[in-house]
C-alpha cells in the first residue's frame, strides 16, 4: 500500500490517540465562561464535608469508577432509563457508590452561576481533587474541558471494575491497560486513606480466603478479631468499617496499616504481600510527600482517560439532554 493510501488511517489513529490521552483538556478551562466554577465546587464540597465527613471520600471514588469505564464522561452519574441499563447497578457500584446528591448540589449551584457551561464530568474531577485537599492531602491543578456522555453501560462497568478480591498482579495488568504504571496503581490505591467499605467486601477474606475455609493469613490477628466482631458470619453485610486507621484524614496511614497487616480490603493488603508492589508501599509509608506527589500524578493521568465519543453539557447530571434519536438525526 502506498504511503498516500495509509495517510487517512494514520490521521485517524493520531486523532484517536490525542483524544484517548486527554490532549484537549487544559487547566483553567472555565476562566472566561465561568470564572467562579472551581471556587463553587470547593465551597459545595466544604459543605458536604461538614454535613457528612464520609461523603467527600464517596465523591472521590466516583472519579475512579467514571474514568475507568469509557473515560471520564460522567457516565457513572446517569440513572437507568427504560432503554438504558447504566452503571449505577453494576456489580461494583450497587449498594456501594454513594453521595450522588453532593454532585447534584454542586451542579445546581453551577447552573445558577453559569447555565449549561460546566460539564458533570469536570465536576467529578474538581470535586475529587477537593475531597483530597479538604481532608489534609495535596492540592493540585486539574485539567478541564470534558463533555458528558450520552449513554452508560452496566455491562462495561461489570467488565472493567476490579473486585476487592483482586490481587496485585491482576491490578497491575488492569491499570496498565489504562496507561497507569505500577507506581500509579499503588499510589491511587492510597485513595483508601479516606472512607469506608462494607462487610460484604471483606467477608470472604475473614472466613474463606481463596476457598480455604480460613481467614487471610496476611491479616494481623488483633485487627482480624476487630473485623470479625464488626462483620460476624451471617451478620448484616452492609455494616461499614474504616479503610484505614484515620478515615477522615488523607495521609499515608493507609500504607503504614498495610505494612502492619491492617489493610481492610484484600486488594489493599495484597499490595504489601506481593513482591511486585511491596517496595512502593514501604516507600509511601515512610515518605508522605512522595505519596502525595505520586497520587497527584496518578489522579491527573486517571483524569486524562477519554473515550473520544460524542458528548454534551448536561443540565442535570443524572439524565442526558439529547435523546439518542436526536444524535442519530445529526448524521
Ligand atoms: C486498585 C483497585 C481498587 C479496588 C479493587 C477498589 C475497591 C474498593 C472497594 C471494594 C471499596 C469498598 C466498597 C464497599 O464495600 O461498598 C472501595 C472504596 C473506596 N474506593 Fe476503591 N478500589 C480501588 C481503587 C480505587 C481508586 C483508584 C480510587 C480513587 C482514585 C478509589 C477510591 C475509593 C474510596 C474513596 C473509597 C471509600 C468510599 C466511601 O467511603 O464511600 N478506589 N474501593
């Protein structure tokens, strides 16, 4: 094939590549169209933190669950419709993702200040950064300019989001698919420095790790007893426990806990038991500044994930403005 024939393919490939890696996003995207956007988001997140401290962690988790499934496009925020099974009821999200009302409040405040200007996808990115900054973690500049998706897929979420049973090798491979390194993955897992998880997510490791009928041997005995009490066999699996010893503070306690066998989730503890990730856990447990730097970098990379699909700015983060039929008519 001559070079001339290949040229259109090459152009499409390059175009896709720039979209997928978030080339069109930039800091201060709303500085002219909605100069108050970032301060409004921060103000609403402060309110949420005061009203319910855990809610900011729950909002921050949305960035992970949004960006991994077809890019950061606020697909995770869409409610199901008769024609669309969205992500809210997927395996990892059902009875687990929460604090969607905080995003609704932010959107409402932004719509008052600058109607149909700031995307829900960008709200998730700004609010996640604010969750970290407001709980004592680093503060960084976010890139903005995302569009909101016109659809969502429960199946895609089921296919992609990792289970708390996952081990380090699986997680390394999964994150690699999203251009995230081993260091990025370990640092991003440090998001579990804030927030809580359900007994549902740890029952297997307390009573039947890998089908052994026994607890995970990596669990430090007194911590295991504490979890046994919180999550007894046959008990309510919606009861929640702290993901680290300081669940309202974004710090490196999470990594210190992993070193002492006090990781809540199997997917957390495996980062210390596995040789491939242990050195990063040790490093972050000893050097909080290094953890903060790596975390920021990981969050920016996570925020760069884009699907390249058509999008819009939603009026309401839970529903699309344009019906799929309108989109078809455009072609
Ligand atoms: C490395 C793979 C990961 C796995 C397997 C994982 C899994 C989980 C699970 C099972 C829970 C508890 C859910 C429940 O029991 O209802 C949880 C909570 C949480 N996750 Fe992850 N997660 C991972 C990475 C991340 C990343 C990258 C972020 C953010 C950047 C994140 C943020 C959070 C937060 C903040 C919570 C607490 C939420 C709350 O209190 O409502 N996680 N995660």
